[in-house]
């Protein structure tokens, strides 16, 4: 039976050679060596002495094994096929395979830790992303007191906001907003009416403030009840002005036309806006009249003329009316029912939005930890493959060195193809260690690190590279197809 090799024996591709035949021998065929007595070369004493002294040409740690291999060949006593192991060569190779498997297992443990870490991070990301998705289903209170989902509220805000923007671009003025400082001013301005009203009402109920301030017990007994009554009426008047003006202004906001004015509807429906406008006007004017009366009376009591008292009274009356009008208009001119709805929904969604930002930041922080884990795993993978190949290639070197001295396998070394497995050696017969577990761990890590929006079948796509076998003869097809990541260097 004959075969035609496609490449040279050292594994490098070359130009097609001329056809030649290779004879395959059976185990029962006689040896292919010349029929002459076999003479085992003796170990050079000089090499042994130099190796003991300097570690060359035989490393010191190899010397005992090399002498044992030489003695074994002496016991065998006949030449043998280079493609077979002797018993002690098999022992040397078995020890190398054990060391390679230990390196593989150690690398698998380190990769497993990295995979577990990545799985924990990916699990936290999935849990956080699920919490982020559930935020859309959180119930909130709508503008009308109803309960709606956060997702529906967000859609409603987008719809109303788009409508407001469209109307404002068309020149509509009813959606104008009032600055925040005016809201703060209107809140505190209403409180300024309280001391004025309190002083006015105490005069009406004849409360002797001078005696009360001096600590006169009799005055306190006579004026305590009038003082409490005056305080209650002053609080009532202040609340009526403050709350009334704010309520009227906010409610009349629903009757605003496109130009920002009050558009009273027809029929009986116009009664409510007209009533609110009338009451708001009476409150503002009434507060002005009270202020004018208080200023005029105090001015006359101080001995000032009537003219100056009237001028001061009218001025401060106008001031009070203006302040009250500002309070009313602050709430009337501040936006529309649509802007109020957006403000209400925004207030309800604000806590949910803060949680959403926090969860998204957590996902981002977890995601940035995955690529470094993958890079570290790639370094561990490459280092483990190198450690797997190192003892096997060391065993090959020991066999080559021993055979070079006893010449029991001929003067030529037979090398396998260099595209063998990454844990393989280059000397026939080829020996490899199964490192498929490393590939599986790297594939699992790649799935964990893969971006979520990538197709699942693409992330879980198996590797096209076949896994190496446990022990592959040099002449088999699997030995020729396994890869050598060390590029044949040993």
C-alpha cells in the first residue's frame, strides 16, 4: 500500500513534490534496518562530566533520566521504530502529560472563577434591568385623582407637551409661565395683610394694646377675649385674601382664551367666572379700603392735615390693591390647565425618574467590569496553553537527546505537522492533552460579555475549531488537524 504525502515531513507547506511512494509496514514485518549486528554506542564520559559541571550538553536535571533511557535501550538490544515509545519513554511522556493536565486544570480553575464573576455581574445586570423595566408599571396619581401607570403618564406628558409647543409656536399666549420668584412673593405678600388687619380689628374691638404691653393685669382681664376675637378675625381676613385670590386665579385659568384673557362661556355657565372675578376684585379693593382707612386715621391722630392723610391713604390703598392683583394674576397667568397637568405628572414621576437614573448608572457600572474580565481570561487562556505545551515539548527534548546517544531509533528525527493542537508536541508520535474545557469556558465567558442587543444565536455560536483529543498518534488525521499556538517553537 502506498501514500503520496502532500507536504514535507516538518509540517510546512511547500510546492507539490514529484510523486513518490511510501511503504507501510506491518507490525510483523522484519526491521527495516540493515541486517547487521546491533551495537549500542556508549555514553561519552566527557559529556557526562561536562553536564555534571556545567549543565551542558545535558541539563543536570535530565542526566539521570537520560542515563536510564540509554540503559533501557541497551536492555532492548535491537533497533526499534522511531514512531513508537519504549516503556521508559512512555513513562517520561506520561509524566509530561500529567504536568500538562495539572496546568490545564489550574487554568480551568482560574477561568472558572472569572466566568463565575462575570455570571454574577451579568445576573446583577439582569436583575437591575428587570427592576428598571418594572418602573414603567409603577402606579401614580393622575391629574384627576385617578391611578395610572408611569408609562401612560409619560405618554400623556409627551402628548400634552407636543400640543402646548404647537400652540405656542402658533402665537397662543395662554400657556405662558410666571417666574418662580413671583410665586414666592405672592405667598409672603399675603402675610403682610395680617398685622394691618390685626391692628385695625383691635381698634374696632377696643383692645387696649398699650396696657397689655405694660403688663397690667386688669387690662389683660378686660382685653383678653377681645384680643383673641381680633386675632381670629385678622387671621380670617388674611386667609380670605390670600387663599381666595389664589383660588380664584387658579380656577379662572380654565377660562383663558388664546390671548391670555378670561373668556366667559355663554348662558348660565358664565355665572361662575363672573362671580370669581367680582369676588377677587372686591377682596383686593376691600383690602385697599382697610389700608386707606388705617393710614388716614393714624395720620389724623398724629396731627397731620387731612390732605396729607388722604394722599397717604390713597397711595397705600393703591399699593395694597396692586399687591393683591399681582397675587391674583400670578396664579391666573401662570400657564394653563395643560401646563398644570404636565407639572402634576412631572412631580409624580420625579421619584421614579431618580430611581431610573440610579438603576441605569448601576447597570453601566456593572457593564464596564465585563470587558476587563474577558481580557484577563484571554491572558489566562493563552498562558495556560503555553504551560500545557511546555512539559510535552520538554519530554520530546529529553527523548531526542537520549535517542541521539543510543541511536536505537535511527539517526533521523521524525516531526509531525506543525498545525497540531496547541498543547501538542512536534516529535512523532504526537501527544496532546484535551483542553476542550478551556474552550468551553471561554465560549461561556464570551456569551456573558456579549452585548445584550446582539442576537442570542450569534452570541452562543459554537467554535468551528475541533477540540483536541487525549492521546493522538502521529499518523492520524486528528493529529494533523490540531493547532499549535506556539508556532512549532519548543
